[in-house]
C-alpha cells in the first residue's frame, strides 16, 4: 500500500474541564468586585449628601418656646439663654448643652429640652426659690453667672446658705455642701455658711431649727474627712445636744474620734470632750 493513500487522523486542541471552570470563576469574582465598588460609591455619595444637608441652611431652628408657665424667673432671660446656647440646626443641636446653660440661671433647678418638628425647640423648666450663693475670697461681692447654686424646690430654708472659698475650690465646695446638707436636715440643723480657707481648713456654721431661741454655732472641721465629721456630729447632736443647742458656741471636730464643745458664756468648764458619742 502506498503511503500517499494513508488517511491520518486530524488532531484538534481540546479544552480541559479545569480551564473552563477557571474562566467561569474569574467572571463571578469580577461581578462581585463591581458590586462591592458600587456599594462603596453609593455609601460615599449618601454620606456626602447627608453632610451637605446637615451643614447647609436647611433645618434651621426658627422658634424656642417654653411649654410651662414660669412664675419667678424672667421668661425673656430663659429664652435668650437658650438661643445663645444653640449651636447647629434642628438635626444636630446638642440638647444637653442647652439644658446645662438653662440650669445655670438663678431659680432654674432643672431644664428639659426637646425637638418639635419641623423647626422648634420646646423648653420645660422646674423653678426653685431655694438657692445657695458662692463667694470668692478675693471678691466676695462679685456677681458672676456661677455665683448661685440652685437647690431642690422642696428645701425650705430661712436664709440662703453661703459657700465661701478660693475660686478654684468652687466645685469642691458645692459637692461637699450637697453631701452634708441631708445630714444636717436629718438632725434639724440648717446650714448658714460653709467655708474653706486657702490652706484647706474647713468650717461650717449652722443654725438649730427647733430651738425656741435662735441658736447658731460653728463646727471646726479641719483639713480632711469633712463629710464624715459632720455625720459624726449630727448623730451625736440628735442624741445628746439637741436641747442644749442655744448654749453651744463652737464644736471642735478635729479629733480622731469624738469632739469638744465650747459653751457660750460659760465661766466654769469651757469645753467638754464627747468621745463616747462618736461611734459609727
């Protein structure tokens, strides 16, 4: 047989199953990648749109209104204070900042602010006539915005207590005052003046509420443990000294336990140690 007549088989390239699956996988991954990119672009555009709306002149606050009737505080002062503390628009204004500004006004014990759609803020205030006054050692007659401390409306005081000390000690004075106030009230005592010197020595002047003759005396509290010493004294006062309040001149609490009483216009024994009444 001649070689010229031999039919040779035709050879064609054949794609394997692995190559086909690889191509299919590449297409799927590509589609997922485009979806992720599109989602990120949409998120970015949305964020920019929201930012533009918030920062623009839209949603401005047009009205500030007081929902309840105020009797002792000037309504105009309340509204002006609220306006001055508004920073931003209806959507991003800090309501707590407005409330804090209102509560610094003398006679405003508590303030609550809420949004009223579409362009207003509604104020609700709780008034009080019970106030304490802060005086600095440098300028006791100075009238500053933080000179008054609003007390709870239910606290009936015959006189406004005075908190006196260095200006940088104002916060410590206020915190200490609010800590000793319930202790004194439980013992029937009213605070008149809480004082701290530049050296850090504390004194507290009080008045006995239940005595027939006006009785006021001073507690020498030393440098530390002020609240604990007042607590120790008030418990002892209730037990042994309540009926002698009009004779007390000073009480020295600068002892590890107990205290010494200096009696008013006493010719014999001027001080008595009451260590036995200091138990916890």
